C-alpha cells in the first residue's frame, strides 16, 4: 500500500492540472490475496474508449475494460465512481454498432452491485454529487434495447436494499453506510427514470417484472414516491394491472406500489391520477376475476387490497365509477348473499366465514356508504335492493338457526349494516317505507331494551362500548332513526309517532337512567343524546306530540339538568347531552302550556338559571333564548325573581353581569364605572369599528343588524324587559348603571341602524330631499340625546353612590370612636377599682361617697307607723354590692324557738360560746344555702 501511495504521489507531482487524476491498481495474485490496489489510469481508458480511428482499437478497448473489472472485484471507491460510470456509459453507447461491448457493460454493472468504498469519513459528502449522478445514469441505461443489460440494471438497484459486506477487507478503505446508495438514488431521481422506462417494456414481461420489483423497493421512500407521482406512475401502473401474467407478480407488485404511493405521497394527486376510465376498468376486471375465481388465501387478500384501493378512489366524486360499470358490480357483490340474484356473475358463488371473506363483506358495506354520496348512484341502489339486503341484519338473533357467520362475525356485520343504513336510508325513503323500516327498527329497539339473554362480543369499531350488553345495537339503531327524523319528512315522522316512538323513546331513557352503568358511561350518554334529538325532531311544531311528550318527558329533561356541572368538562359527552336537553326544552316543552307549567312547578327555571350561572359561553345563547320564550308564560317572572345563586345573587344581577362580560369581550367602549363614553354610538363593538360601512342590497342584513344575532345582548334585553325593569331585586349601583344602557338597548340599536342608512346614502352620493334630510337629522339627534340622557342618569347614580359611600364611611368611623370611648371608660373603671383595693384612704373616700349617694336617694319623709329595716351592714369596708346576707330583727323569738330551733340541721340547744364550734359553723353554712332561696329582705342602695 505504501508503494501504491508513493507512485500515486509521484504521479500527482507530474500532473499540471489542479484536479488529481485517480489511479487504480492492476492486482497480481500475491497482492490480490492482500487486497492491495495498483495504480491504473482511468482517464487513459476513457480516452481510449473515445477514440474511433485505429483498426485494432476494439480489442484494445475490451482488454482494458476487462482489466478494470478485474481490479474492482471487491468494491468501487467513491472517488473513482464518476469515471467508472463514464466508462460504463461509453461502453453502452457502443453496443448498437459493436455488440461485443454488451458483455463489458454487463460486467461493469455487476460491479455496481458491490459495496461502495470510502478512504476518508468525509468521502460520502465530498463525492455525493458524483455518486448521485452516477446512480441516476442507471435509469438512463434502461433505454438500451438489451434484455440482459436491463435485468442486470434492475438487479443492481435491488442490491442497494440488500447490502452485503465486502468479500475481502481492503486496508485503508471502509464500506460506505448501508443506506448511502439508497439516499443517492433519491437525490439523483432514479425513481423517475425507472417509471419512464416502464413505457418501453409493455410487451417484455420478464423485464417488466424486474422494473416493478425495483419500483416496489424504491416506493418505500417518501422522496421516491413523490418523484414517481410526478412521473404519473400511478396511472401507468394501474392501467396495466390486468396484463397477461402467468406468475401473478404483476398484480401483486403493482398493488404494493399503489399502496405505497397512496401512503407516502400526495393522496389527493394519486387519487386524481387513478380516477380515469382506463384505470377503473382495469381495477374492475381484476376485482371480478379475483372475486369469482380466487380461492387461495393469497388471492383473497389481494382481492381485498384491490377493493380498498377502489374505495379510496371512489371518494373522488369525479371518478367514473358508474360509467365503467364498477358501481353496479360492487352493489351486486355486496347484496347477493342476502337478496338472491340470477346474475351470472354471482351464480353459484358463496362466501365462507374465513377472515378474508368476512373482511370483504365489511369492505363492501363501507364502499356502499361512499358510493351513495354520489346522487346518480341512487337508482343503482334501488335496483340492487340494498335497503332490503341491509334490513336482513336488523332483527333479533333467532335461536337454532344456522347462519354462515360466527356469532361475533354476525354481530359485527349487523352493526355495520345498521350504520350503512344510516347513510343509505335517507336517500331511499320510498324503499325504506316499503320495507316497513320504522316498524323493524322500533321492534329491534324493543329487543335491545329487553332483558333477553344476549352476550355481545364488542370486538369491532362499531361494537365499542357494547361488550356484554346491547348498547352498541341500540346506539346505531338510534342513529338511524335520528338521520331519518331530521329529514323532516312528515310521512316518516307521522308513521313513527303512530307506532308509539315518542313513548318508546321516553321509556328507553328512563330505563337507562334507572340502571346507571359508569363503566360504559360514554356510550350511554351518546344514546341519551340521540333519544333527546329524536324527540326534538318529532315534537317540533306539533302541539299534539308535545302533549304526548308530557310530564314523563319533562322528568327526563329535569334529570339531565341536575347533572353535576363538573362532569361537563370530563370529555365523555355530558356537554353534548346538555345541548340535546336544551334543544328538547325548546322543541318539546315550549308552546305546550301544561308542560311549561309542570316544568316551572318542578323548578326547571331554577335549573336553567343554575346552568346560566356557570358562565359557559357555549350554553348562554341557547339558555337565554329559552328564557325569552318562557317569559311569555305569566308564571315565569315569579320563579325568575325568586331564584338565588351563590352569595345570594339574583337573576337580574346575573343577567346584568353577563351583559358586562359580553360587552368587554366585544370591545364596547365604557369607562371604569361602566358609563357610556360615545353617546352617538353607545353599542358599537370593536369589530363594527374595524369594518367599514358599505352599501348593501335591501335583502342583505347590515353589520348593525347582524350584531343582534351574533351576541347575547338582545336576548338579555328581552328577558329583562319581560321581567319589568322597574322592580328587579338585588341590584347594586354598578348593576343599575348597566341597567340604564340595557333599558335603552332598542332605542340605541334603532339609532345605530339609522346612522348606517345615513352613511350608506353618503357613500352612494345621494342627496335626500329636504323633508327626508330633516327627518334623518331629527332621528340622529334624538338618538344622540337619548345617549346623553342615559349618560347623565348614570353620572347621577354614580355621584349618589359616592355620597352614600361617604356617609357610610362616616357612620363606620363614629361607631369606631364610640367603641374606643367605651374601652377608655372601662379602663378608667378598672383603674379606680384597683386603686380602692390597694389604698385604704381611697377606699374610705369611695365608701363615704357611696353612703352619701345612698342617703341622698332615700325618701326624706317617712310614712307613719312604718317599720324601717336597716339595709346596710355596719362596719363593712367594701364599696361593692354585698352577698345574699339576711338579718331578720322583726320576727319574735317565741315564734321560732330560738336560733335554728327544731331543724334537722342543728342541735336542740345551740351554745353561743364554746362547745362544738366547728359543728355549729358547718350547720350555719347549710342553713344559709337553704334560706338564700327564700330571702324576705333585699339589699337596697
């Protein structure tokens, strides 16, 4: 290797060009064992191949190319790659006149499948452009009319995706990363040239199969798929799906390529490429052949793949599915099992319960849903008796009946069929009614509600949430009814009501809420929402049906309205259920006075206001609309005024608060106290200010008119107007300030609309006659005066409140002062008490003052023959009231027999001095407690 490097460096010194000329080694047997390159001048080979004059030139050229091939048996260095591919291109150019060069080109192509070698880590970046251009040359070489070379080119490209390590390690070289060739193929645009080569190989099956194999590998990359899409690969490949091919590889590889193109490039563009008559005709023939003659597992899988591709194409309304006859065949294949047909295409055909046939059945149901979106398909659906075929699944399971599907498969097909009916039945109303559709669905719902034993598997997408119960069947049946009811077809709705659908829906709802099932809460909420929507659709505009809805329906609505507000954010569907409930109030209760009265009696208005107090914008508009309608009932006002929210908030205060919040969001100009700033346009929002006034036709609403419908201010005004603005309880001054604006909302809005009219007249450069001009001026002036009057009234309210606040503040300060004064008096009294107990002189002085006060309070004149009792105790040195001590002097001793005589508490003769003093003391204490309850003389001051 050192020798090679020395020779190489010597060669570089002799070269005068700035670019270094690559050299390659001729390998001897000994050196080959060591894997060492010897220098070879590739430029010399290129010049030799470019010469055309010498006689023995061909032999010489072939000899040198052979040496080149022998040299690179272990891999191609990246730095030599550009020159080697130039040699390959020169050899390929000579093939037409000198066929012997086919072998040389073939040998060089075999080298291209070997690993690319790098001497430095940076070689992959340094030679990236040369490598990409070299690999792109492979696609151009496909134009050479040689089957051998074309197949070898394809093998070489396929080897990019199955890289193998070098046979021998070459010192000083490393193999390029395994994905390097693939990346360079993407950069060089090889995929595009290979797609273009497809058009040259329409009649050469072997070469075509190899090209398809190459495209199958290339289509695993998003970059290559984009290049193939630009080369119109999808339409070119699809159009030849049905070409003769005994091996079956054309269909398999083509379908795989189409799948990759749909997944990894622009799906819309690929669908557009496939949406032509030729491609759809090819898909139709392939599908028919596989459907009728495909019996192997592989054939069935391929058949289903073709149907999925067709389903994707059918989403394009411009695809000529009907014109090529594909739609008619698909409808036949979807229904032949349920509706017997004499069509030779399905004669003797029968689907098994294998996974592939089961998948096929579901795919056919799915494509019917897509096809029915194209209205011209309707006639084909009628001819194919699709509704009748689907209704064969809408029935309860029959015991001991042999069916071709397993229980789990039949359940999944049943759910899929009902879901398909939800899309098909609204388009085929006559067929639906002729099949007694309403009766069948209601009977099926009755079975869903019953307690009949049934174990649901719930394995499929449609069976979600229905394992071990009939909720899945109920959900899709209700979806079907909801789709039909919302057609507003009176024939269907009348038939449903005559068959007792309203009572049945209410019964199902009550049955569900009587058996709460938290585990399946999401599906239960969806079922409840659909029931309420069906009832809304049936009862709207029909008083008799609202009466049938009655108190039982009101009860289920009230039940939902009592839902914990925290659940509205759970994401399970409580908010959807609440929307359905509010819609039911509007459609099923309002306008029916018995139902309205029952709703009020059960505190329904309280529940509505509770929901409104949650301050959730998505509900406010609908709730306020219901409130406006309810206020037409004279009993409503008392309920609204009686409601109290948090912190004793009233309904009027809540509505005014919502008004302020709405104006803040709309950007209406108000000062910090909520007072009007712009008296000319007191209701103007920021959006209205941004929008310039434009002349509009008479039938187009202006911005001012649209503003009425786009926010809740008009509804708040309507509710408060019906409640009477004069007697609204629980309002603060701030509320009254806002109420002034609400009270004049209609006047302001009328003035705003007249201003728009005036501005439009100016923009259209029209001049009103003098009378009209005077009227316009009067109207605009009156509107502005109303604004000024309201602003003045608001100012008075604010000033009055400010004065009241000052008065309240003064009262509060006076109360604080009185409290402090009382504390000072208490402290002074305590200090006097302490002084009397700690100083004898102070105590005597206080005693004299007390006695003097007592004496001065007595009567000066004493009544005659009156017995006076001394009420104070002599010698007592206290200035506080004494305890309950009684001295009785007027009672004769003979009546008592002496002190404590004849009592069980003392001795018969009590000694005054001596004797048992302690015992006498104890007896006196007990007597004292008894006598204290019957005192005859009280202490007097």
